[in-house]
């Protein structure tokens, strides 16, 4: 297992078992068997529209020059502008960005957002950059992909290794070159430059809503439910604290160093989140500790992998004892583990539904930028709640109707919408 943590929005492991693109393609083929979409449309959806590669030169603080590689993969825009994060990670590849961009297409479609899917990044370890270097790299990257993106074309956002400050630099660089302040070119910005209230907490909030709805579906309540959360970054910590607020017993949370464990429930606000103090979960005075592997095998009502991709694999899926898995990270479950969990009757609420709160509030942010009118936090959270419930109900209806897994059901909803849009627009020329 890789040792990268969920520093920012989400993370995908770079374990060699299965790449994000392989998983995404497998999931697409599986879903295609459950939905009446033309073969030609499925074929088109197996390929991205384009993957742009750029060189990003950076003058280091010591005066030397290094050139990094950056990507922007645009999967599909039949329903609206491309949308998706930018990650800074040493193992970013064109293939990885492509797989992640496909997930964004489905995530936006399952939420019924008027966006398509994209993902990009720079092959760099952000921990090796000083703040000044990170700023210069971001500005130059923004310039190198300026022609590819735009508020009506492709709207980046934070992802692993990037954050609100990165988006503010990116927006400034784009705006300076275009000669007009353009907040809508990226989302996930600080509210003072057109960011939305509630954007930071949104992916964690949607994970908590998904867990709550899953518990309800399986005749349980959040109140008194036991929960284990892998990863205490923005997704894991916000999900854990919200579930704690709603009465759940969050018995274990972890970071890269391991898990704090208390069968009576942790005080989730007293455990430092990654934003509050990086990699400090183990400083919490818990009666017990666990490894990250042990956390995933706890006998709890809900386990939430919210740190890395590919953490539930053929090696440990048989040992999962939770009643429900809710995916906080992007791609935490390999295809093999998905099959095993399905056979064992353990439902997996997929990432494209569970963590879609991030891109949903990105959509709200984009609307606020275009209209030059800020929404209150209350409005953001109310509209997120109602969009999550509406997506949940659409997916639940497919589960009920088709005897399919939650993942396949979410794909059926997403693929149905994308397929219909493709059929209606037709193939040009
Ligand atoms: N990076 C986030 C995701 O994977 C958010 C993308 C966005 O807001 O555009 O969903």
C-alpha cells in the first residue's frame, strides 16, 4: 500500500494492482450490460476527448530550473463543460488522469449537474515545494493549460495535493493573462475571491449523508450506529464529525500513522484533522490503537475508506466485517474486491455518489461566480442535502428495480443520462 495520505480532497493509491483507468473501464463495461445505451455510445465513452500534456518549467528557490510534466484529461462534455480536480502527486500519469476524468463524468451525471468529466495534475511531490515554488508552478501550469480550460469550457478544482490557495493562484494567473477577473474558471477557491461557503466540508458532508441514507435503507439509524473512518483529511474528518453530531459512535479514525480506537466512540472534534495538524491522529489519547488494515476489518455498521484508492482488494475483502462500506476516497475498492463484497452481501455505496458533494458545491460556486452573488452557508447545505437526496433516490430506485449493486445502479443512472444526451445530440459530422 502506498503511504500517501489524504492531504486535501481525495486520494487514489498508486498500487500496481489496477490503475484507475482499468477500474473505470471495467466498471463501464459492467454497467453497460444493465442499461439500454447504444454500443457506439459506450465505445465513445471508453475514450477521452483529449489528454493535454504540457511542460511546466519552474525556477527553484536556489535559482536552478526544473521542468515538470502536467496533464489535463477531458473525458466527455456532452452534458456541459468539463469539470474535475487538479492533483499534485509524484505518480500522476496521463492514464491515471484519464480514469479519474471518467469518474468525474459519471459523478456529475449521477448528481444531474450540467457538467462533463475532467481531471488533471502535475507530476510533482508537493511536499518538496516551498510555498513560493508551489505558487510559481501553479501559475505557470495555469498558463500552459489556459487554452484548454475556461469558465464555459473546463473548470478545474482542488484534488490531492492542491487546495483553496492553489485555486486562488490559478484563478489569478488565468485572470491576469485574460485581462479580466474570472472567478468561474476554477472552483474550490477561498470565499473571499468567489469561493463558496461550505465547499471545503462538502465532500465529507455528502459522505455522511450517504452513510445516513444507507443505514436508513438497511433499517438502521445513524443514532447509535458504529462507524470507522480511514483517513482524517477533509473528507474523512468532516464525514466523521457530522456523523458524530448526528449521534453515531465513531469508534476509529486513522491517518498514515495508524488509527485511534475507542469502542465507546471517539471525541472526533478532539482528534486533529489533517488541516488542523497534519498526521497527528495518534496524538489523541485513545484507549486503543489499530493499524490502517485493522480499521478496515472492524465489526462496525459502516466503514468509510476516505484516504487512499485501492485499499479494499482481493487480499482483504473477505475480512471486511462492516455491514456497509461507504466510499469517501475516489476508487478505494478494486474490481476484485467489489465482486467479493457483492458476493458476501456487503453493500458498497460508490464514490461517484457518496463523495459527490464536492463537485456539487463546486457547481453552486460556479453559479455564484457567474451571477456575482454569494449564497449563505445555510442555502448551500440545504441545496446540497436536497440534491444528494434526489440522486440517492434515483440510485435507490435502480437498486430496487434491477437487483444490481449500488455501484452498478449509480452507473446505470449516470450512463442513462449521458447516453440520452449523446443520442439526442447525435454524432458530428
Ligand atoms: N476533486 C473533487 C472530486 O474528485 C472535486 C472536483 C470538482 O469540484 O470539480 O470530486
